[in-house]
C-alpha cells in the first residue's frame, strides 16, 4: 500500500510538470503571444535647404516605417543640429554633413544611416558709401574716399568718364581734365563671407574765375618704403586753372629734395630718412604754389617675435603684433598684439596651434638704447607694469626674483604679461643683429603661463645673464611694412 501511494504521488507531479512545460512552449512558440519582428526600413532626406553663414535652416528626413528620425552632425566644427527638430546652425564656412538615424522598434529593424551635405553659403551683402564729395576744379586733383559696410578695404576705384577725369585705382586720387560731370566707381571684390559690391559718386568739375599759381597741396602724407626711401602723397591741389606740370618735395631740416610730374612722389635719402619731415610745392605754367604743411614720416608695421621653449616643443612662445612708427620723431605708437601660452593647447606648432593667446594692448614703455641703435618697446596685458615680486617688470627683475609674480607671497597675483620688441629707428624692417635679438623678452604671469608661484619668462644669457624660467630664450623677430 505504501509503495502504491508513492507511485501515484510521483505520477501526479509529473503530469503537472508536463502541462506547465507545454503551456510555456505554446506561449513562446507559434501561439498568439507578442513576437519581435525585424522588418526592414529606410530613410530618405527631402531637398537640401539653403544654409547661410551664421544662419539656420531645417533639414527633413522621413523613415519608410513612419517612425521618428533623429539627427546628428558629422561636422561639429561647421554646424550644429537639433536632434529632434532638424534645425541646423552654421558655425563656419564649409560643408555641413547631417546624419539621420532611426533605431527601430519591436516591428522594424534599425535603418541604415543616411547623410545629407548642406553647403554653408555666403549670402552676406555689403554696401559701399562715399565720404564727403570733394571740390574739383579744372586740372585740379582731389581724393575720393569710400568705405564698405563689411569693414573690408575698397578694392579699387575707376572712372567711367575718362574724358572728364582720371583716378588712381588704389588711392582714389582724381584728376579733372575737362568741364563736366566726373563719375567715379568704388568697388569691393568681396570674400568668402561677402558678395562683391560697388557704388558711384558724381563730382561736377568747375571752372576758374581767374588763372593763378596752384594752391598749396593739402593732406600731404609721407610713408617709408625702406630706411632710405619715402613716398610722399597728396590729398588735393587746386590747379589755379592751368595743368599742374610737376611737384617738388623738400625736407625739414633741409637737405633732401625730389621732383616728379605726378603724385605720389618718391624721395631718396642719402643714408636714412629718419629725423626728416617733408613738404610739397605744386607748379603750373604761372608759377609755384606755396609749400604744404610738413608731414612726418609715419608708417605701419607688423611684427612676429619667437621665443624657443625647449620644455613645450613643438610649441613656442610667439608674439604677433603691429605698431605705427614715426620716423621723424623716432617714436613707436600703439604697439599691440597677442602672446601665445606655450604650456596650453595640443602639441601643434604655430601657426596651426591650439594654444591660448593673451591680448596685449597697453604700450607702457619705450626706451632708446644708444648702443643697439633703437627702441625697446613693451606692451602689457594689464594697464599697469606691475609684474614681478620684489621689482617692477623689467627682464632684469624677472631674472633677479626667479619670475615670481607680483604681490607674492600672500597677495593676489595681478596676472600681468608683456612682450618687448626692438625697433631699429633708422629702418624698422632691417634684420636684427644677435645683440638686438638678445634684448628681446617676454613674461607671462597669467594663469596659463604660471608654474606654481613662477611666471613663464623668456630671456637670453647674452641680454640678461639668464634664460627664462623654463629655459626659453628669444630666437627671432621679423618686422614687415603693412601693405
């Protein structure tokens, strides 16, 4: 009896187990329960939208499944995109590549990704406006001046009435040759951001009530071509009613002269034009005009200064700047630029670097060095020279205190930085001697140029008895005349 009881109990449990397994298999197999499918789907974009630089546009893609599409950018440096709406924002020139994706669900498999190329186009218009219309009498000269709303320089001027007037394509200097309306066109060629543009100005050429000598030339400027050559330009001259036959340039102090039939006039100096100013006399058949006001020789330059940094190669400390030089008074004006922080950015050399750059816009020192024959000019990050602890700011102070920042210890670091350039007063664009290079220097006490309490500096043994705090030292400086 006991044996039969155990047998029946085991048989009952087995039957229950078989039933449960059968139900489970039915639900997972070919029964009526939910099933995961893998239907294919595809994505297609609608027409490419128009995307202007710094503007927005909307891309649109649909999936054959009807499921929502999500967007992404394959060119994040060129454009961004809202993943849901498809609104694209252009950042820089180039091709914006937008990717569309659909991840699928229980019915549809993920769709293959598709992309759409959306060129960033330049639909920025610019306008040109002329300044005050000059007065222009027969045989006289006057200068037209125009500006573009884009900030780009005017590309050229031209006369569409050449029988009435001619014009210098670069300077806008107009010469009247007969009585009538003179029509001048100013053109700006455009660039990757702006369309080309042009504008016209009409100047009525008037006659003279009487014939006289020319008026004194007005708006005279002088610009150095090199240390021993100057170009003298004229803004306007009243002809006196007769053709101007020539110009004579004289220097102050006396000793340098030059003549030309037309302006501008090139003047050669015996060795250097430094220290001289220049005036102009115009001549016609009646006689000579009075002299113009004397013009200082003022020229604009660019400068690039390099300090080799052995510990941060291939990155160096670079200063890129500009300044105005008055050769008559031997003064440097408005030195400003940017200084790289070689401890920042990727291991990529200038000019393709990703370093942090400091804006140095405060020229606070200019000292003439008679032995070197030029000016040591320094521009600062802050509007103060407060740079080093225990001193002021000079490279000697940096060497003496090991480059420790001002107010140390215990005081807040003012975070100053500077770059010192050398300007040859006889010819700023002249190649530097080694002794002149040795006097170049920089200091960076801003956060990206700090090593604990020490500022990053660049000096030479030859100039200051010690290299910089990270062994950096000056290797070159190149000054070039601006176009």
